[in-house]
C-alpha cells in the first residue's frame, strides 16, 4: 500500500523501523550473552547453572522480539490509519519490556 509523503510521514515510518531494529539489536545482544554464558561460564559455575542462565537470557531475547514486533505492527497501523502514536494500547509493550529490563538487571547483579 502506497502512502502519500505528506508532512512527517517518511520520518514516522523511519522511526518505526528504527524502533524495531533497536528491539532486534537488544535481542541479538542477549543471544550473544547467552552463547557466551554457555561457553565461558560453564567451567566456572558448572554446566547446569550456565544452561539455566542462558535459558533466562534467551527468554529475554524472545520477549524483546515479541515486544518489538507488537510495537511495530501497532505503530504501523497507527501511521497507516493517520492516527496518533500515543495510544492506550501500549501497555503490553511496556509490560514485556519491563520484564526484559528486570531480567537484564538481575543478570547484571549475578555477573558482578
């Protein structure tokens, strides 16, 4: 579907793409952290602890992807329908990213 380039339409679509790319970058970072945990820390903490931590990191990566996909779809629909971005249905994204943030904060404490 083609959209007329009026006002800030292009900037809005680019913002949506940057937003989803930020979520994917976070997920990729968490994935690499999980791989590093399996390879490096299995000799330090033991295999079972490393697998458990890597599983939590992978879970956070999947949540980040789900949150990014939800936000992308919601915002794309908002721009396509010429609606405002700030809509009340942002709560699922906020909840998912809050869970990811708590997991990352907990992992930071564990790795110290």
